[in-house]
C-alpha cells in the first residue's frame, strides 16, 4: 500500500522508479524521495490524506514487527530492586548518522569441531577460534556502508543481553599505535561482543569472557561502554584501546544512565565481587602521569573515566552532558549542573518499568525546545543533545523474564517520538517480515564489504515506514498531535497482548512456549492490519 501511495506522488513530481533493489522491489534515489516528500508537505490539500495514510501504514506495519551506530547512544540500566518487575531491565537507543539500517537475525545453538568455523570480522584484525558449543543468538545487525565494528545488539538463549555506547576518545586511543598498544593480530572490535553473546550463560560470565578476550588480543577501539545483563545482574564494562578495562556491577537498588563517555568513575579493586579489572589499571594511570592519589597508597579518589580520557572530548561535550542532565532530572527530580560530576549511579524516585523507560527514551532537552520549538527552525530533532533524536536507528526496552524465552524486547524503529515500541520475543526463533532481507551467511560476508543495494530504499524494509513518518513530523510539528494518541492506543493494546500471551505459555514446555511466542511475534502484522482497516479513526 505504501509503495503505491508514494509512487502516486512520485509521478506527480517526475521522480523515477525504474531502478530495482535486489529482490525486484522499486528502489528510489534519496534525492527523488526528498523531492516527493517536499511536494507533499507543500500541498495543503494532501496533508490530511498524507497524515492518515502514513500513520495507518506506520502503525499497521508496526503491529507486525519487532526487532534490538553510535553518534549519541543512550542506555539506562535498572537494578532489579528498583524495577517494577523485580528483575533487571535495560533501555537503549542506537544512534548513527549516514546511510545506516538494522536488520535482525536469529540463529540456533550450534556445535563446532575443534579448529572449525573460526570467527572473522574486520579485515586485518584478529581471528578468534570458535568454541565447541554456542548458544541460540539474536543479532541486531547494523548495516553501514563503511562496516560497523561497534554498533551491534545481541541477546542469547541463556537470557544474556549486550549493547554498547561509544565512549568518546581516550588518551591511549589518541596516543598509541596498534603496536604500542600491544594488539595481537590487530586486536578485536566487532568480535568482542559476538563472542560474548554466543558463549555467556550469565552477565558475570560475560564479564569473564570479555576480560579473557582483551587480555589475549587487545582492543582496537578508542573507548567504549558495554552493558551486559541477565535477569539478576547487570554490569557495565569500560574498555579503551590496548589491554585496559574495568567492569562494575550495577547495585540492585540503583540505576545507571550512560551517554557517550566512559561511565565508570569510582573503582574499588578490593571489591572482587562487584569490580573486575585489568590488574595494572591504577598503576598504569599513575605511571603515565594521568592520576596521582591525594595520599600515597590510598586510591579511594581514583576516577577511571578522568584518568583514561580527556575532559574536553568527553564530559564537557554538550551532546553528552545535556542527555545526562535531562535523563537524571526525570529519574531523580534533581537538576545537575556540574558537567564534570554527574552521578555515576542513583536511586530513582519511582519504580522503573517499561512505561518509564519508554518515556525516558523519548525525552528532549529544554534547550531544543527553546532554540528550535514553535517554528524557530526548519527541523526540530537534529541535535545529539536530545535522547530522542533524528539519528536514532532503533530504540528498545529489554524486559528480562523469569525464563530466557520470556525476555521481551520492546523495539521502535527510527524516531521513538512518533513510532510505537513493539513487543518481540527475540529468542523465540522467528524474524518478522520486513526486518531481514539477506541470509545470515550473506550478512556476515558483506558486513565489512557492504553492497549498496542492501541499504537502498525499499518499502518492504520496515525501517523506511517509520523513518518517513518521523521525518514528516520532525519538519511539521503540527502533525504530532494526531500521532501521539494513536501511538498511545497502540502501545496500550500491545501491553495487554503481551500479558495474555505470557500467561498462555507459563506452564508449557520451553519448545512449545517458544513456538507460541514466535507465532505471536509474526502474527502481530496481520492482526494490526485488520485492526486498522476496521478503525473509524482512519475513515
């Protein structure tokens, strides 16, 4: 429906649709799409029809779909004692500029013979041997024309999830060559999280595997925050170029909000239960002159983030600070103004559930309203100062279940301000239509040698439906009032549907339950289309 709708207006503007994507679907140049959308926005007599049609298509396809970059990613980690479910929860946005999309994969547990199926990623980087057995794995695959080493989401059949935020620059990233950083065979990047996802049976084991990989190969990225979690524990892992890392367990009664600098501040190396780190983490900082304890031998004032990266390119950037300021004020009711000393961990002023995380992921900084609201600028969401922004490629909430197959991924494609968060059972074994357009083998083969056609505009790729709706509202804020009520209605229905389907499978054996959950995930598209066709809202 949406393809014919767009083509109707493309004919009016003279745009051509005679090129085709690899699967034979019309593929439209970006410039032609902009022309068509500009025409639509200038024609007042088509605006209402545009609003109704795109909104119907967006929510209709959304009901079918689920799925899990990093210009300005934001992550919220919620300890189990302050979550509504009594289990750990995680919220995340994957933000990336340029020609970037996500497709989703599920691949089952496998057994591997010794020496077979080595893991290969970036050209010129380390190859990691496989292990005898790997777990069921869900992979949110970011496709980037330049290849993506650091912007992938994973969850596995043991109930472990992993995501990441860019960590900004680091002293060693700025100053050390690969040889000086003692990288083995170029070190690891992409394979760091893949090996964790395919092997870890718990968040704590994920940290152990992460440390082993760094110690064996070294890490070639400048700096990064990795979140690993299961239903009982969540950990944040900070790693910089070379062989230095620190991992810290999130206390059960705290939340952690992460933007794009190294999030770990205080480090107590004597707390072996909750802190795991490179053996020379503090000694190295002292030797390089980046940290000097106020009292010799007393490291209680050690700040990992400040010892391993410069303030100017991390904590003092507005794109990092304003997202933390906005998010922390919502979570705690406190307005923090000292950009160098945002809290590392806090107790929220309320129990945090799916609704609260969705709300946080949709927050906009007051500065944006002041500078771009009420028609002051052509587009509203352009700044990385906002948690909700135009370059979000996907946003999600992971509601960890009592059993791994009950883990629910509430996922939103593109703009979370306009799009609904759709429930998906990611390890149930099925990927809905519109979220995968290559085979798994092909995705791995081209990941660092991307074929442009895999990123071409195609209305069968669900992302474009949500992105067009988001862009229209971004440039014409008057449309938002017609979108939000439908968004709320759709999410309310999803919430009720998830409660029912979980109840229906609670006593079923795992394999039977997974089949029901997989069918539920895929069936949402058909049900959504029927619901919308019968809705007077779009008459």
